[in-house]
């Protein structure tokens, strides 16, 4: 049932936004950004999936002549998800390394204390 | 050589040299500079070579990666597609990056780990160029992500400076929320239309929007809103432009936020073709007006040169979004023209700020003064930029702002909606406040009394002056030769934005657009009524005489080293009346404290909103996204 996936992905996105908006710990904020990403990734793969579908390995002529029957799983969303996972991992890594350096400089990871730029 | 390959070559060259710089140039400065300059020069040449075909003959240039052309009416491969709108922005991109690269050589030479700097710089340039040239919406997302990474890393590059890490972190959090929104929108769009090619999407979506595509549209508009840093997504922009190395700030303010604007124009006009909806027009106009107003009022309260420029940058983007949101040809012309002008004059202003920072060692407005004596050329360039951004003729800012006011007022007359009258007036007031704010900067940095510690400040080196000179030249040229700019740059771009048949047919095969029911409406070239040469000449003489009088009058005190114990408190120094101070400097950064005092309630709210706490910023962003989604759902279905 795809509907479960859709609901799960929107729940993940909502939880991620909730974390980013309410948690004061910078590491938790980074994790929240990750949750948003995972939710979107789940959404994309779910769009491409067809229940009972096969691997998408055909010649175009097979499809046009009706040799290949039934559906196959759309490969494009999977490619998109892979790209997006890689990008997401980079965002996490970069954000965490910034948090480490912020901790060294400010001696805190509390968002209320990391606020020298304001106004 | 085949002209079709040029766009891809230009993008690939920049990415390739990013790696080459890291491999060969991390130790030796000459190799590093050579690779960077060659890369940006050649990619600029490749983009300029497209001008005759695209802007003059009106062709569209397309390239399919790996020759994956559309099969059975579906675009599977990744395509690059350059129409006049793309090329208009691509020209701005290559010019900005070329000037910034030249400036970087002198400006950055005392920093360490410069190999990393140029790698990030070239990655940034490649991604922004790729973003404006691509014809594939997912490729666009990837480019946005590379752009965000490179910008964040560049913001944190001088990580010893106060606030650099913090600014970078905030930029990354807000930026990645924007990217996620974009990706979610793209996913929904793919689920509904089964294609990622923007030309095909445009053809499919011209049939009308379903609830899924409206949701996708709302998410994508919000995503590009984040990338163009309109209010209330603007907070990380102010932080990062202020703390990044100035050559990078110039690129952020000149091109990175303009990439968001490009995405917005591409989406609302071409992919979704929804600019006829008055609700969408009103949404963009209200956000734009809010952006220009909040930006300029925040700028008035700043005490730091670069942060002040950053808020002005936000404010000018507000003009562009407002003009684009009007949905008329006139508005679009004004918006594109202002986007171009903003790249020129804001780049120039950031470069002068960089020169001040490099030579005088600070950008704190309270600690500067009288630099015109020591840096006359920089002062001249700064004045050109300040006049341009404040909309003083004959500079380019005047021409584009004038068109924007005209467009907003025409809209008010046509639609009979009082909102647009308010918007026009707001635009004028914001322009006046911009001028006020730049008078303050001029006074605080370049005029007034020279401080003792700055008595031996020198002009910046030639390689830093050259980009400033070229930009000042372009600022005046764009203002003086507006008809030519309009004919060869703006009109083709506007035409390509409104009439997308060519764009679709070039990618998907002839007749595809007609089959989807997309037709062309011929666009008239915008006529300009304001440009009377005689009036301009009179004005020029008046301005010249006034400037001469001001300079003569100030000649005695200008550049004099400040006397011992002269300034105690700038607030009283400004309005001394029979007090003990007979001779004192006007406190530049507090020039408008009376204004600030009258608006105390407003500034109290603004201080609370710009608290510096990252969760407050994310809250504002999420609420704004919610508003955009709800408004679109109510009015567009």
C-alpha cells in the first residue's frame, strides 16, 4: 500500500520541521534537517514504485510492440533519490562540521547562545 | 565548432578547473590564479559567443547530454536549453564571476589555504551558470545544492572572523529547508507529469493545474523564495554577506540571490504559466513590497558597512520580485533591468567596501571617516554606485526604478486595485530611504574627518581598482544607453519569457507546443517615455554644480586629521547646540537617530524578529511557507 508510504513521508517531513523550529540544540537542528530530507526521499521512491512491477530492462521496441506486458518500476525516481541521498549526506556532514567548529569557538551548541550576529 | 556545445562546455570547464586548482594550485599562487582566470575568461567567451544567435536572431540553443533525445514524446535525458532569458542571466553570471575573480587575486592574497578558496569559487560559478542554462528541473535542484554548499563554505572561509561560522550555519539551515521544499515540489511534479524537462512540463501544465501541481507550485515558489532571500527568508543573507570575504559577498549579492529570482521567473512564467492569476500576482507583489521595505529600514539601523549593504541587497531584490509579480510586460522589463542593475551597482558597492576593509582594516562605520582624501578613486566609484542604487540619473538605477514605478502605477490604473497604488508609493519611499542610508555611509566612511590611525591609508592595488572601474563604467553605460540595453538584452528576454513556443518546440520537436495548445502573443518593445536628453542635460548640470559646491564647501575640513578628544558621543556631536563641542565630526552611523527614535515601536518588533537565534529564523520561514501554500491552494485551484 503506497498510501502508507505517503503518510509516513509527510509525517517525517512534519517531524523534521518541528525539530528545526523548536529544538535549541544545534545538533538536533541538524538531525531535523536530515529528517526532512529522508521524508522527501521516501516520497520520491514511493512515486516511482508499482506494486508487482518488474525491473525496467526492455528495448523500446518491446514496449511498443506489447512484448513486455504489465508494468515496471519507474527507474527515474530511484536515480533522483540516490542523488538526493548523496546530497543530503553532504549537507549533514557539512552542518555537523560547522557545529563542531562553533562549539570550539563559542563553547556551546545552544542556539540561544550562538547569536552574535543580530539586528 | 558547433555553437550547441558552448553552454555545456562553459559549465563543465568551471567545474573541471575547480578540481584542477585543488590538485595543482594549492601550493603555488601563480598556477592557481592562472587556472582561475583562464577558466572564467574562457567560459565568459563561450557565453558571449552565444549572443548573435540567441539575442539577435532569436534562436533557442539546446543540447542533450549523451544524445538522449526525447523518445515517443517523452524527454528522458538531461537537456541544456538556452533561450534569451537564460542567456540574459548567464551574461550577468559570467561578468560577475570574471570581475570577482580578478578582484580576488589582490584581495585574498594574504589569506591561507587559497586553493580551497578558488575551488569553492569555481564550484559556485559553475553551479550558478549551470542553474541558469539547464533545461531540466532536477538538474536545477542539483545546481542549487552545489550553489548552497559552495556559498556556505565560502561564508565560513575566514573562520577566524567574528560570526563567520555562525553566519554559515544559519545560511545552511535556512538554505537546506529551501532546497528540501524545491525537491518535494519537483517530486510531486514528476508524480503528476512523468517528466523533468521544463519545456515538456510547460506544455503539459499549460492545460491547467490540478491540486497536486498546485501543491508542487507552492513548494517550488517557496523554495525559490528562500533562494532569492525575500522577507521573511532574508535573515541568513544579511549574516552571510556581511561575514564572507568581500569578493564572495559580491558574488552572493550579485548573482546567487539572482539565481533564485531567475528560478522564480522561470517557474511562474514558463513552467507553470500561471502569471495570469491575480492571486499569484498579489502574493508576489506583497512579498516583494515587504522585502524592499523591511530591507531598507533594517539597513538604516546598521553600523557595519557590509551588513548595511547586505540589507540593501535584500531591499533591491524586493523591487525585482515586486516588478516581476506585476505580471505585465512593462513590469517584467523593469524587473529584469533592475536585476541586472542590482548586480552591477551592488557588486560595485561591495567591492568598495572590500577596498575599505582591506586598506583601512575595518568596516565599522563608527571607526571610519574622511577616506576620500586618501582613496579618491575608490570614493568616486562608491559615489557612482551609491547614486545608481538610490536611483539618481543618469545612472542605471534611475532608469529601472522608473520603469518599475510606471509598471506598478499602470497596473493600479488597469486593475483599479488600490493595493498597487500603495505599492508604487512604497517603492518611492523605499528609494528615498535608500538615498538617506547611502548619504549616511558616504558621510561616515568617505567624508568627515580622517582618523589618525587611517592617516596613511593607500588606494587599493590596480587589480582591485580595475573591477570597480569596469562596474562603475557599466553602471553609467546601462543608464545612458538604456534604449540599446532594452533592444538587445531586455526585449529578447521578455519576449522569451512570455512566448514559450520556441522554447518547447526546440526541445520536444516542432509542433509539440501547438499540440498542447500553447500559442504566441507578439510582445511590443517597451517604449520609454522618460528619456528626454535635454532635460537630462539640465539635470546633469544642476547635479554637477551642486556636487561642486558641496565639494568646495567641504574642502577646508575634508581629510583633516581628527583633533585630540574631539568626538565623545556621536549622538551629541550631530546635534550640538551651544554645547562645549565647537568642532566635531558628525557621527555618520547615527545620522538618522531621530528617525529611528520616532519609529521605536517598529524597530522594537524588528529587533525581536532579527534575534540571531536560528530557531526564530526557521519559525519565520516555516510560517511563510505555510502562508504561501495556503494562499495558493485557496486561489489557484
